[in-house]
């Protein structure tokens, strides 16, 4: 009888210590896992430090705003090899999942304090992003323009949600979902173009197409010449043209005949 009372007292003292000593029954640790997954496969792991006392824990899961359910149960005894502290999920459907760890000391059974729950973590299973589009093939309406009007166009790219274009290696500009870009009244110059196809990410730049714009100069403002001459020596003048002028060409018509080119130069 004395031995039984001694064992009972030791057992009761142990339970009281676990109940009232927060150092012995409080645990430290936590849950870790990804915040999102686009495959539905991921691992939740945890750490538990219970000061060497036999402990039990269970991993619980909640889908959306539903109820908590147990998905993994384990226990640990310092006399044995501790079990793995992780759970791998595979092919989970798209949705939001919460996980929490329920832990308690189990040596003192019903005298133990209520279970502890670590703060839950959330994993969102989302659709996989679409593949990066391939680069479109670019074409241009002409390699030269005399009025600054032309267009570029490109092939459609699978998985593209929009397109971007750039001029002379500058910043990328939006072309929305269009496959053609028109240019009007571009000033004289040399221009090169590239496009790329995009969704969440963008393709590499397309091939390059170039064009030279040389707008025709305006008609000279006026032309002046004497109405008569008695020695065949006279001067003709004209006003400067608008735009870029490389040279002026002067033509002559005699007695209603054909026009003949008689001068080329920069003078007016």
C-alpha cells in the first residue's frame, strides 16, 4: 500500500509540475511552408521543442473557410528516434489552405492543460502562369518613304496577351493587342523597329526592320527671270523650299519644245 501511494504521489507531482510550470509544458517552434504553389504539390514542416517530455501533435488543415481537419498525427519520446516533422501534399486543387499545429503533453492525460495551437500559415494554390510567348516575326511596308507615312506589322504569338514595340532601340511602348502600327508624317531620318509578345513576361525582341524617311521638299516659293534679253546672258533666281533640300534642279523649255535639265546645285 505504501509503495502504491508513493507511485501515485510521484505521478501526481509530475502532472502538477507539467500543469503549473509553463517552462515544462510550453513549447516553442512553428510551421513553415510556401505562401503559394502553382503545382498543388508542397511540404509543410514544423519544429517542436518540449523540453524532453513525451509529447503529441497533429497537423490540421482548413480549406477556405471550412472546418479544421487532422491530416497528420505523431508523437515524440526522447527514448526513441523522433518521427519526421513534415507533411507533403500533392496535386492539391486550386484554392486556399490553412495549416496549424495542435500540440499537447500526454504523460498526465486528462490532468494536462488544453492543447496549444501554433499560429496558422496559409498556402494558396493558384493556376500555373502561361508559358512565355515566342518572339513575333516583324515586317515593314517599305524600306524608304518620301512622305513619312508607313507601317510595321508582326505575326501573332501563342499565349500573348499584348504586344510592345520600340524605335531605334528606345523604350518599349504598348501596342495593345494590335498586330500593326502605323506612322504618319515622320520627319526625315533613319528608323529601326522591333516588337515583342508579352503576357506576365515578354518574349525576346523580334527581328529588326529599318526604313529611311526622306520627305520631298516643298515647291520653291517663287522663280524670277527677265522677260527679254538681247545678248543671251541673264540670271534666274528662286525662293528656298521648305523641308530638307539636297539640291535644286532647273529645267528650260525653248519655243514650246521639251523641258531640258540645265542646272543642279544648292544655290537659289
